[in-house]
């Protein structure tokens, strides 16, 4: 299966860091965010990835390319572990690139992939969201096979925070699986139809690519994927699934910090030391 990874956004919530460098290349425990995203796709059997990039995003292409001088140096100095790490990156998958001339929103970014995905269903993985555990995409695939429809991953969030997310309305058809009846982008907490938030993993049918060209700019003057999905449910079923895993949004400073801490705490290398540091800092 193919995957589209939109990574062309301007990252304005992360300025000035993102003035000249992609937020998708920010480090999370020693690895750029986008590498986690590609590894997640590969772990789910994706071997063909279309990255949506744009101006100022060259570092992403360079990261997934060979680094001949660096490899030579590591080889000469006998740093075999590091050499293996560096060589593995371009071998992960076939990564293709298309540039979104102007970042006109997530829906527009996905539409840039239409000539690549053609008439096949495809995954969309937001380039600034990390989903550890490798359970998410296989689950989307399972539900897609069962119902033959598009499927989106959602996670329950505290009611007070729903206004930060796209939220679904729907009814549960089996444990953890909802048939979606509506999608609302960033609703006020007291008007939200549920607390099930869309967090950046989708398996979409080609019908979405037929709808996207007709979607007008919505919130933030951007072409929203959520608006296309609202249109989709008038023509096809759409399912949402909750998972055991959590999506870490790295697109703003606080959540990027939280992601680093959460993932570092789980590592053997840093976990114990970081826990001690945090206890010391918190007094
Ligand atoms: P975001 O909305 O988080 O990215 O999109 P943004 O627009 O860069 O964020 P801010 O609000 O300015 O800080 C989620 C993912 O979709 C990509 C982004 O690069 C990010 O990985 N995206 C977004 C595109 O590829 N194109 C767009 O036009 C918008």
C-alpha cells in the first residue's frame, strides 16, 4: 500500500525555529520526527511513500538520501553502529517527493498526491505526529478490509481540550469502532458532539481525491481535509477507530517538549536518568 506524508506546512507555531528548517526534522530523542513517521509506515508494510514538501524542506529529502562523505568517514573510523544507522535510513522505503507550491492546507497537500495514489486506497500520516507502537495502521487496515470504507484514527481527549481538535460524531458499531455521521473542526467544548479527536492517521479511499478539488478554503483560509471527509460521508461510509496507542503532536513547542520527555522516559538509555533529573528539577 502507498502512503502520503504531508510535510509542507510552514510550522508557524514553532517560529523562529521553523523559519528556515522543517519542523518535521526536529529531533525527538535523537531522531527527526519524520523518520519515526516513515518507520511507522514501513512497519505496516508500506513500501511506497509520497512526501509532500515545499520550499525550505530540502533537509527532509537529504535525510532520506545517501550521505556518502559521512558514510566514508564512519567506515574509516570503524564506527560500525553509527554507519549501520546512517545507511539504514535511505533503505527504509521508496520515498517520492512532490512539492506543494503553496501550503494551502492539509486537504490541498493530500490532493497533491492524487497522481501518485491513482485509484488505490492509501494511508495519510501527518508528518509532525508520532504514533509509537506500530498498532495504528494495521488496525486501520483491518477495519478498512472489513467495511470497505475510509477509516480514521481517533483518540478520546479530555472534554476541556476538544476545541483544539477535529472531533467526530457517530455511533459505535462494535467496541472501539464508530460509524461517523459528522466531523467538526475545533468545536467549543460545550458544543462538541464527542470527545473523540482526529490525530493524524487516515486510510482513505480514492473517492476523497475526487472530492478534494471541489472543497473551498475553510477555517484559516485553508483547504481542510476534514471538510472533504464531511463531504465523503454523504457518498460513502466513513469509520473511526480508537486505539490503545497515543498520537504525539510535535507541531508546537509544548507538545514537542512533552513528546521528548514521554518517549525518552521509555528508553533504556535515558529513562532512569531523565526520571531522576525531572524529580530533581521539580524539587
Ligand atoms: P499543521 O496544520 O500542523 O501544519 O499540519 P502547519 O500548517 O505547518 O502548522 P502551523 O499552524 O503553521 O504551526 C499537519 C501536517 O500537515 C502538513 C504539515 O507540514 C504537517 O506535517 N501540511 C499542512 C502540509 O503539508 N501542507 C499544508 O498546506 C498544511
